[in-house]
């Protein structure tokens, strides 16, 4: 086993700058009372050492009292941590230092964080939207946001960012210019994804790459070290944001990753007995080098102990014995394992699973631990044939028996269609599910569920044969879903559903297993002959609950809203005196009806069609003709509109009259 420490592990520039300034003050021993505004760094080991040196921890609420107590014989000096503090806290410290001559404060805010403060302050404007990629509860983020006085958004992950876009959160910010920054210790992958989301959403965005360069190097190096290690140790405080991100990066690449804060935690993890050939060590930005070296020393001692145990572990294998081995090679045909014996363990694919579609390379990798039963052993060939399926089958059968007794729900994959039903592979055992218990309609095609992952209950065990029911689980899920639905439904609540069927009087909408009905009078503000005039089967629509009867399981839904009321839309756009282009849609002896906008008609009385008297509207107008008309009256109570073509003709004639009179006079 080899042990390697990442070069960028431990104190970053900002943290070292803060600790150096405080340690320099401790070394001077000038009689000052020293305090940190909150813990200086996210590391209990280092903070405990500061406490031993007489350094106290204070809060911003206690600082005024502390400043007032400062005297010539007992001056006070407060150190601001590298994460920085809110703008109002910094102003308070400045005011107190001016007011009290023996009170001092040292601003140890990391320059990288100060840079983000400046970006937020310089772009603080009602025309901008400040977006920060990071943890909204982190002290660094709280401080940064205090420098922007208007709308801000914080997203811990790119997925949260994407979800906000889908929910339409950005729509309320209109045309504001988005300013995107990141917490200095943000995960590089999340930061890059967040940038791509914003680029698709806005063309006028401003993006500032504010991740600390040391953080970027540390994360990149940790990823590379994880890729070549079978055990990663991440050192740092459990409330350290950058350490948490390091752990996430390492864990994703190397599953055998542990997070410790103190060297003595290694003993509790029992790593001595694990067959690790390459161990990597990295540490967060608040981890002192002394702690890192102590961990390295502990692992080196474990290495020596492990080698002793390894040399004594080789033994003779017996057929039927259960062994645990470490995967050393993977192909889709077999696995090779180090089983602590002079022979190599071999597990063929058929001794792992009955599912021929499974690829071993998708399930296993080097370093995985596998328990298997010993079959044939050949010292000449140097191999031992093993069976994982035999071990799994024994363990899994007990699980199935327990599930039958307790009514537990199991999951498996439908792997085979047989006479009378299907076979579901649960672990290493096949469960028979009769066709009537599959959830597939009678005489339906069972091939429709082949290959699907399903949940089932064991309803009977006959000898070594188990019978399951998928339908029982579906029925319980449906009942639970219905119960939850009726428990949460309320008048006015909005749902998105799918039109399931239609009758002459309305449309039935599937709200997710529960049906509601929209009466045709609720589909449109205009009279309609059939629901099909507005919606179609299979269409997804948004509806709201008008009323419901939980006992009778009936729901009355609404579809049309005030926002879509044609009359409201008309009155919002037009007023008496406005001119509109209208379409002639009907003619009567007393006048013509004209469509002003979809769903809103007005009457042009026969006396308002032309300047001269006409016998009927058809003498001047045609159906479908579009003409300009003036709105001369709006009856709000009865929702009626009076239009006039003649009024526009009279106005045009009046404007032209002075010029005509001048021409006649000239003749």
C-alpha cells in the first residue's frame, strides 16, 4: 500500500493569511485581548489550539460591549475571518474603532471574497438581478449578498437553478440584467453547468468567474488523485463548505472515500483490515499542515500492520467455503478476485446473475468487495471457481421468506414470460407472478412489461417456489395516492391534467388517477355546441377546483378564468372614442354585428353605417368584410358595444371641408 498527499491540501492563501496575522499577534504577547469574530476557520482542532492560547470567540452583537470595555491597559483586537462579514457588520466595526481609541479590528477577509463584494456593490442596481452559485446559509454567501441592495437569487446546485427556470421564477424579473458569480469554494462542475443554464436563458448576462484559483487546483488535483486511489481520505471540519465539496468530488470517483476531522478518527474506521493498495490524502482549506502530517503518519503505520496481516492471511481453500475477495479485473464474461489465497478467484457471468442482458462491466469495478462460495479449486491452473449467485440466493431467499411473512414490498426485474404469467428476478431468485397479478389487463400482452423494474409482494411460498403479486402493490399505491389527493384537495386549487373523455355536456379530466369534470359552460366564455370545440382527448390542460364531494368522489372543475374573459380583455384595451378594425359577422334589418376581437362583438346600427339613408346593411356591407369603426358607447352592465362607421366618415368630411370651400371660392 502506498500513501500520497495532494500537493494543494491544507490551508489556502486566504486562510493562511488570516491565521498568520492572528498567530503574529499571539507571538507579540503585547497585552492585547484577542478575539475572533466567530470561529476564524472551519477546523475544531485549530480553534481549540487558539482557545489554549487565550484567544476568545465573540459575536457581532457582543462587540459594542467589548469595544466599550477596551482601555489603555487592556486594549481589544478583533480578527475578521477569511469568509468575510456582512457590510453592516463591517460598518459597525469601523464606527466602534473610531469611537473607542483602544479598540482595533483586523479585516482578514480573503482577497478573492473581497473581489466578489466589489462586484456585488458596483452592480447593485434595480435594473440588475444578482445570482450567486453557492450555499445560501454559508457565512461567505451571507456577506456577499449584503453588498447588493436589490433582487438576489442563490442556488446550491445547477439542478436547483434548472428547477427555478422550469418553475418560471425568472419571469418575474422581466428584462433585468443577470449578474452571475460563485462562492469561492463552489464545485467546478456545478459552476460550469450553472453558466450554461444562464447562457441559454439570457443574452444580456454578465458572468464573473469568482471561484478561488487555489480551490480550483485543489478540486482538480483531488479528482486526479481519486482516480488512481482505492481509498481517499478527506480531512477538514464537518461544517467546512470547501471540504464538503472535496468529499463529494472524491466520493463520486472513488467510492471508498472517508471524511475525517481528526487523525484519531482513522482508528474508528477500521481501515487496517482493508486491502487498499493506493491511498490518497487531501484536505480542505482550513486544515493545518500538522493535522495532515499526523494522518499521513497514522496511515503509514496502518500500512505496515496491514502488510503483516496480509502475509498471514493466505490459507487453503475448501469447496463450499464462503470467501470475500477484492475485484482485480472485470470483463462481461467474468470477474477476477484477490481472495487472499495462492490462487485467483474466478466468477463466471452465469454464477453472478440469471439475467443475460446484464453487463458485468456496468455493475462492477476494480476494488469492489464480493462474497462468494468456493466451487472447484485448481492449484495447477492457479484458480478457484466461485459462485456469487449461490451466496446471494441463500441470503435473498431468507429475505423473500421474511417479506412474505411481514408483507414487505420487494423490487425486481421481469426477465421471462412463461405459461400463466411472468418470472421476476429479485436478487438471485426468480419469483412467479400469475398473469392475473401482473397488473396487465385480462388478455393483454405480458411482453409489455418484460424488462421492466417492478415492485411486488410475496403472497405465497410453496416449498422453494415463491408466488408474487405486482397488482397488490399497484392497488396499495393507487389507494395511497387517492387518499393523499382527497386529503389535500381544496376549492380554488390548480391542477394540470389530461382530457380523458368527453360527453355532450362536458369533459372529464384525469388529475393523476382521480377524475374531475369540466362542464361545457366552464370551458369557454362563449356559448359552444360541444366540449370538442375547445379541447380534445389526450390534451393537457390546467384546471382549478370549483367544488368537490369527497364522499361521493366527485370534483367539479373550472377551465375558463377572468384573465381569459374576452370582455375584460376588451375593456382593458379599448375605450369610448377608440377606433378599431372590425369584421362583419352578421347582418340584421336594424344593423350589422361586427367582431372587435375574439369573443367580443359590437352593433353597428343601420343609422351608423353610412352618411346617407340606406334600406338594409347589405346595401353597403358584406359578411367577412373588415372595416374601421368608432366605439361610440360601452354598456358595462349588459356588456354591449355600439359602433359607428358614419362617425368616422363625418369626421373625415369635416376635416376636408375648409379646403373644399377654398377651392370653390377660387373658381
